[in-house]
C-alpha cells in the first residue's frame, strides 16, 4: 500500500545486511535467498508484474532451507511446473531439454514423453510471449553426427525422432535432430525461431559465444515472468566498477516486453 510510482521502492525482508565485496559469505547468500523467495511470492500473488533476479552462487545458496540447484529449480518446485530454461537474445533463443545435471546422467533423463512436453511448451511460449504464430524450432542431436546411423548410438532415433514425428503430424514445426558441431556455423541458427539443446553446455556455449553481453535467462512456461542476466556472480570483479550491466538491462527489457505481449499492450 505504500508503493509510489514515482520513486524506487525497496521492500526490506531481512535486517542483517553487512557485506564485503567479493567475499564468499553464507549469511549474505542466505539473505539473497530470503529476498528471492519473498519476490517469488509477491509475483505469484500478483503484487508485482515481473521478477528480475541477479545471479547466485549455487554452492553458497544451497542450504537446509534452500535445497535447490538454482532459481529455475526452485521455481519448478514452487509452482509444480516444468519450465524451460530459455536463453534469449536479439539473435537467437536456445532452450534446454535437460539443465544442471552431470553429463553422465543426460540420456537417463530424456524420454519421448518429456521431449514432446518440452517442445510443445516451447511452441506455446514462442506464441504467447514472443508473438511467433507459426514457429520453426530446431532440436540438436544427443550424439555426435546424430549417431552416424547407429555407429555412435541410436538415442536420437529412439528418443528424439518419435517426439518430432508426434508434433509434426499436421504441420512441420520441429526440425532435426541436427548435429551440434556444425549447426551454429554460417548463421544456420537464424533459420529458426528457437533451438532446443539436449544438455546445458551444448546450448549455452554457442549462445554465450554469440550473445554474451545481451543474453538473458528466461524461465519460460510459468504463470509469472522471471528473467535474469546470463552471466555468473563475478566475485573476482565485485566492487571494482568494471562489471558490464548490459545483460541485466536486457533482462529488464525482456521481462517488460513479455509482460506487454501477455497482456496485449501495444
């Protein structure tokens, strides 16, 4: 009730706030998580329209009261939904089929059902949040060279192709699987509205190479709008006035653009 539209409003949710730049401090991280949880609740209760989060250090933030691998993992449990970690820039959008898991566990966490679900959600997000009516989505392969017709592996044929065929029954929307080693060369990615990468580094290495200063992490497929810059915490440059704020600015702009799209504000 005390919010003013003409000033910067600050909601205090903890009292101990002493910190030193660049110091790994569990208490400071604990306070950041308290703020994050309160902001998520306010967004869920529609007291705020968009949520922009700063990066967190996963090692420092993990505790008895926050047993999550990051923001997206917490949001997944809070809303009991499975959002897509979608990296967004002016040039491309890259979603993830699996996120912060060990490489050895990637294939074990992929099913045809989950692939269909993620691809359908990505189509929906492109439509409602970005205004793309008939999206074209590329999916990257699980194995190098899409398995070389079974020589390297057949997981692409058994786990991804059935999902693609199920969605493409009426109209071709999903394309691939494409071998990831050549997909991002010669602007191939520009032919598609979004790309679904199978695992974290497969998607984020090319994304950050192409769009690092303007990249945004968007938790797509939630009732709230949450964005974050695509970089980490940067303890080594904290307090030195050399950090680049561009990604955070783009995170704010993207959140506002999605709010306008969802509410059909021209």
